[in-house]
């Protein structure tokens, strides 16, 4: 049985600089994987390599046993972004629909089956109450739910989520993390979620992939989320504590340390 | 009273060309506003001015000069702005540079042009008098071709406009579409200039789309509304100009501005109530 995704001795070079190299990584179907690391380390680049948006300079990468490429309906993508422009006048439901047939040329007849599929997936993420409102008017948490639906609607078996919890308040971070965990486990969807704050997702993840210093090690949360490892990876003092209920909590100066003017 | 409206050949031509213009400007305008490219539309229209003047100097249909200059400018912006999001600041800078150059050219052609100032005036502010049979034919060909292209690329174009990163990952050729749409915009501008002139292009290429997007966030309905508004502005504007002897550009811009104000007012009242 082949892994959901696999990197073999992979490297990416951008603007003449090696972002990361020697990456060997395998993720099984249905795993919820957190991608952590300081700003500018190459987390977004890792997802883009999996989407075929950024070419490898060395090695190989495959998704569900096939070479990667654009337009793969098996893979849903939620890019790192600022919020939608408040003036963007298109309904949430239209945005989800674009995830289904937005790449198709030409005219199409109205399709009840497609409408049903869109409604179903919007229901799954809990966005039904505001599906007819303009996307720009929605709150950050509501927008993330709509975008999740958009990423899932084509029947994706893998989700690449680039900092979906960014700019959300704590309650929403918690709620969206739980929702993603639920989708991952109930639908058997493999999830790669990039985050720079570990705490809100710690209770939900199966594995941690670390992008730092040009390398991409990975491990179980208990192995990676330790004071020593995190301090080394972030290059800043970080402390991992165990709360009385057994949960891990990360504290310290691990907020984005950027070595570049604009590392997004 | 309206019986006399179409009794002269020049008015028949104005209505024929005006209807085609409104169909394309309304449809393209919806995307212009959705993509936040109103400045590019403005710039393309100004580039049209020297194009039309050059065509008159060369004794060919001014629409052909408009098309040549506008499309060249569109490809220019597309080339300079490659790799940038639509409406990006660097694109604005590129657009601004081309704009200044084209106005300089326009000045030169204006100086070289020995005929009456009436034709130049028409290019700047529009006219109901100046549309010849050959212009109607060119307008028909351009409008039909551009509308077919828009219908074909409409859905991926909406995707690329509202969500370029995801669209690209899903296999939409975002950059190619961006240049392609600039060319469609250039064609729309080129034929629209005949009716409202280069300085008043916003009235047909931006105002209907802007009003429609304020009225509804539904893409198909918005597109339809934008076309309907452009048609109403044009038909009414031409009729008012014919019966009053005041310039058509004044009436169409006034109708467009009035409609936009009404829509904003309606929204404000709704939000307040
Ligand atoms: N198109 C590009 N050209 C050159 N360098 C790039 C490009 N995109 C990203 N980079 C650089 O690659 C590095 C990794 O970027 P990214 O993957 O966005 O980091 P992260 O998502 O971890 O913050 C950064 O140093 C960034 O400046
Ligand atoms: Mg990133």
C-alpha cells in the first residue's frame, strides 16, 4: 500500500537559495499532520511542492502514488492569505461552487447534483446559515469554514491548509481545529495543517512535521514537542509544560523569528 | 414622439453600435469591477485617443485605430504586470507610465491633424453623429467575438479573479487569463469610445458593473444586471441626445452616475433600517 504522500531526498531552490533539502517524508492516509516552524522556513513551500506549484530542484514527490501536478481534484488547498477584501461581492456558496467546477471552460447547464453536493459540504462545515452572504462580509472564522468547504467539495482526499487558524480568536481556533479533526477522522481525509502557534492544535494532531534550518524532520507530538527540540528548532528559548490534565502547553519566545524582510 | 427617433440613418447606426457596445461593456464591466481593474480600464480608454486620431490621419475606420492602440497597451500592461495580482500597485505604476506616453502621442497627432476639431471632440466625449456603416460592422465583429470569448472563459475568470491562488492550484491558467481579459477589456474600450468618448468611458464600462455588484452578490444575476443597466443608459442617453441637442456623453454619464448614487443610497437606507 502506498503512502498518501511521499517526499524522497527532495529539495527546493527559490531565487538561488535552497529552502530545504534532503527531505524524506511519508504520511499515511487519514493522518492529521501539523507542519510547524519559524516564519520563512519553507512551510508554505512544502505545501506548494505537493501541489505542483513549486518544482523540486532535487528528489521526488508523489501524492497518492502519482507525481504531483496542478488541477488534482484529490487535493484541496487553502492558501496562506490575508482576509478577503471586505468589498468582494460574491456569495460564500459561489466560492464553494468554484471549488467544484471553477476550472472548467465554457457554459454549463444548471445541475441539481452539483447544487446538492455544494449544499452537503457547506452543511458539513457548518456554514449553511451564512452561505448566501457576500464572502467579504463574513468574519474570519466564517471565511475559514467556507474555504474548507471549497477545498473539500471536489471530493478531496487530502487537505493542504496553510495557516488556517491565523488571525482567528482562541474560540475559533479551537472550533476550526476540532472541525478539521472531525473531517479527517470521519471522512478519512489526510490533513497537512501549517501553523505557527502549536497550542490550539496540539490536542488534535497525529504527527508533527518540522520545517527549520533547511531540514524537515518529523515525529510524534510527544517526541517533537519537547523543550530541547523546540528550543533548537526555533533558535529561541521555548519551554514545554505538561498541564494537570496531561495536555502539553508550549510557552516562550517562539513567535515568528523572520530572517527575511517579508517571509510569507 | 419616439417614432422619429430612428428615421435618420446616423441614428440607426448609433443605436446598432450602441446596443452592441452596451452588451459588451456591461458584461466586461462586471469583471472589471470584480477584479478591481477600473484604473486599467480608464488608462486603456485614454490610449484609445491617439489610436483614433492616428486612424483618422491614415484614412481608416477610427475603431481600427482604437483597437490597435488599446490591444497593444493591454499587452503592454500584461507584460509589465506579469506575475502580479490584478489591481496590484506595481501594475498601477506600469499603467500610469503607458498612460502618460499615450497622452503625449495624442497631443502630437492632434497637432498633425488638419481637419475639423469636431472629430477630435467626438473621440474625447462621444457623439451620436460620427458612426459610419464600416464602424458598425467592425463593432459587430468585435462585440460578437469578445462576448463569445467571455462566455467561454467566464467561470475560470471569476475563479481567478476572486481566489487566484486556489484557482492556480486547481489548474486555471491565471496569468494567461489575466492577459486575455486585458485584451477583452481593450476591445470593449475600443468600441465603447465611439459612443461616450475616451474621457467618459467609466459611464458604460465601470458604472453598470459597480452598481450591479452593489445590488447583488450573485454572479449570474450581477452580470445580467450590469448588461441591462448598460443597455438602458445607452438607449435612453441616445434618445435624450437626439431630442435635446445636448451631447450624448452628458446624458449617459448622468444616467450612470444617478443609478450608482441610487444604488448606494438604497444600500445605506437598507443598512440603516
Ligand atoms: N517566489 C520566491 N522566490 C524567491 N524566494 C522565495 C519565493 N517564495 C518564497 N521564497 C523564500 O523561501 C523561503 C520560504 O518561504 P515560505 O515557504 O513562504 O516560508 P513559511 O511558509 O515557512 O513562512 C523564504 O525565505 C522566502 O523568502
Ligand atoms: Mg507560509
